[in-house]
């Protein structure tokens, strides 16, 4: 899993997202869907420790590997 004390943000690659909705269903506090059904992150900027854990889980659930945690330095 991702380091608990590092600053991370979550991104969704719009070209990869196939709109399965797993991230939205499991973590609606972090993800929503746009008009096309593509996932978009709700959180802007650095995530807290709990959000990092949930975003990491969502990244593993995503069948298209469209969710990525990136270091927000």
C-alpha cells in the first residue's frame, strides 16, 4: 500500500475509464460520475490518510486501471 505519511492526490485517466462505477459505488465520498458515466475524483489536492487508503482500494478495484494515486509534492 501507499505510504501513510506521504502527500498524495488521486486522478482518473479519462481515456482509460470505462464507467464501470465500482469506485463510485464503493467510495462515493471520493468519486462521482460525469454525464458520460466516467469517474471523476471529488477530492481536489492532497488526501488525508483515510482518503489515501480508500483511493488505493478504488485503484485496485478499477477494471480499467484508470485510477492512480500521485505524490502531491
